C-alpha cells in the first residue's frame, strides 16, 4: 500500500470528505445487514425460542473496552480504477416504474438506492480529486491496537 498514515487531527478537508462518505456508505450497508439479520432472528425465534443469545449479549456489553488509537492511511487509487469509475457511473432504476411495483420492492429499492447514491458521491469525490490533481488518493481509518501493527 502506498502512502503513509497519520492521526485524525491533521486531516485535510478532502480527506475528511472521502472518509465521511465511506463511513456513511458503510453505515447504510451495515444497517441493511442488521435488518436482514433481525428478520432472520425473528423467524428463528418464532420457530424455536431461546434465551442463550440474550445472556451472551449482556456479557459482551459488560466487558471492558480497550482504548484504541485511530489513524488515517492514505493510498493511491490505481489509474484503472479511476478509468472504470469514469466509464461506468452508477445508474439507478427508473423511478417511473416504481409505483407499479409491490411495497416490499419499493422499500428495498429505497435502501439500495441510498447505498448506491452514497457510493456515487464517493466515486465522484475521487474523480474530482483526479481531475484537479491528476491523481486520486483514498483514505482509510484504521485502529492501532497494542497487540497488532497496522
């Protein structure tokens, strides 16, 4: 991986924007996964009630949290990736056909569209950086655990 890493305090606005877009996109995808997992758990609970999962969740909540240092890792975005993003923008489903679809479809479409829109914003931020600077840098947050190296 090219580039280096530095603490969050020395971030430039461009880095901050890209990191925020990545966080928001990840949060949307995590929320979708959590909803699917909840639907799965609800189906299993209806089939076979259990209390063991609640005990484990309570024990995990009581466990002490280790303090972690967060750093930003900078890496160059390969030219091929930039070329692909420019040639293949994210295209959404046509809204005119949504009223003819079932409610469940429209709900899932809205969730997927939110993720797609956030991904498009992220791609556009990298493309804008490429047009401005002639190259694009991606930024990733990582935690610096005492036991592990970055």
